C-alpha cells in the first residue's frame, strides 16, 4: 500500500459551510516511537494505550471562500486567539493538501480546548492533531458520503500522522499499533491500527495516573528529539529491540503476565531516555523528582508485590500504570508517597479509553 490510495477521486457533493466538533484522546506509548524517516515514517513499530480523560475538543467551522490561492484559517485556544499555533497548522495543511484538495477552498475557524492544563507538560499534539484530522475528514465524508467507516478511520490516522507521528494512535481504543511489524498483519508505517489480538482481562480498564513533575514547556521538541536518532551510535540496536519488545508484548497481552509487562514497559521508558542521554547533543529530561518517584515505585513493588509500574514520555512527568484491581491501594500509595514530588501536588487520574467521539 502506498500514500497514493489516500488521494481522493472527484467529490460528489458541494458544501458551502458547516461545522464539526470532535473530541480526541491522548495516548501513552508502551513500546516507544523514537526516530523517524522522511514524511513522518517511523523507524520502528510502537504500541500505545489510548487514554480516556486527557482529551482535546476541537470545533472546525468552514465556509467557502472566493479564491483558492492560499490556506485561510484562524485558531482559538479556550476562546483566545492563538496566532502562535498557526505555523504548525500551516505546515500540517501543506503536508496534507494533496490528500484533501478542498483545503484551499474554505476559510476555517479552529476552536480548541484541552481537558488537561495546557502547560502541564502533557503533549497535546497527539490529541490536538487527531481532533483536527477528524474534523477535516468529516468534511471529506460530507463531500463524499460513500467513504466507509474503516476507510474514514484509516485515512484520518494517515493524516494525523502527518501532523504529529503519535497522533495516528489517538483515534481508536484501547490499544493501537503503528509501524510495520512482522507478526501484526495489517500494521503499517502509514497509519495506526487497532491491536488485533486477544487482550487478557488483567489489562482491561488499566489505570494511568499522570504525575506532573514539571509543568514547563518541553525542553526538546519532538522534531529535534527524533532527529537525534540519525547517526545515533545505538540506533540500529534500539530499532531492533522495539520489534522484539512488541513481539514479547503480544504474548504478554494474551496471557496477562503482569510481571513481564512491567519489565518491558519500564525498560522502554528508560531506553527512550537513554537514547536522549547518549545522543549528540545530549539531554537529560528527567528531573530529580522523576527519579525519586521511580525509586518509590520500585520500593513499593518490592515491599507489597504490587503490579504498579511507570512509563515516561519525552519529559519529566511520570505515568503510573496499574491494573484495575489495584486501584485503591495504588491510589493510596500515590497520595501518601508520590504526590509530594509533583509540582504543586498536581496529578491526573486517567485510564485506558475507547477513542475519539463526534460531538
Ligand atoms: O508524536 P511525536 O512526534 O510528538 O513523538 C512522540 C514520541 C514519544 O511520545 C516520546 C513516544 C511515543 O511513541 O509516543
């Protein structure tokens, strides 16, 4: 399959104006995507839990304009004009223009808000770009009502990927794979697909409490971060490792082996950070409190036999993952021992979710 299949035939309908609103979640990777080729093609496959509470809600209003010369849009975050978001959206529009030929024929008003604080250090690009891609695809569906639900999701994921790689994993629940993997038939570098195999009861309603250790802006943008994998001395081994970790996870999801799950998920998080620490230039994105939390989690697990574990994004915040049947004891542990290491004591209780919704 190539990109060409996403170039639409002539549209059947014409539409003067309208609006669509989508709510789209964030996701947390278990096997991490870190390193990409041209056109947002990942160097290795990744898999993520779709989240339930951390979401972006985007309303896209559109009206036909006189000329088709350039992109015309305005952006609002929480009802405030946000001109500093425009360059990223302009780049996104340029990348997807050949797949959505109507883009220059409308003026767009993009009104967006997040259910999590904007400056929480939680990446809003996955939920933000997937919500925008969904709204744009709703226009395409109105122009061409024959598009099937399956094609709709696939093309939306393909477009979202061109906005922000991980955004292609944010449309469906509850586990999504992106990147070609030998054992997952329909997996593709071009879009995310729902994890197709059996998932043990142990992973249903899995919890993710996000501890906000550092609410500042990202120290390293993900574009800069991914580029650090070019000529990285350990890159080849890392990409191989991601394939084998995903293979192992297939069995873990089937059997419900939580100990094996923890081993892989924590190793993935530490490897992501190890890649940053060993690149040129190098970065340390963990903060002292990130390490305090990791050590507390390890001690607690050792003492109690709990199945709580952690994962990290490209930042200092810690995602604390734990099964549904440990909700009470782990929440108690978080309140008693971990909240002290959060900036202003802030954290977000989230869990595995079921994907984006048209509102
Ligand atoms: O989607 P991007 O380009 O912001 O990259 C995200 C990379 C990680 O969040 C660190 C890992 C992942 O797979 O989500």
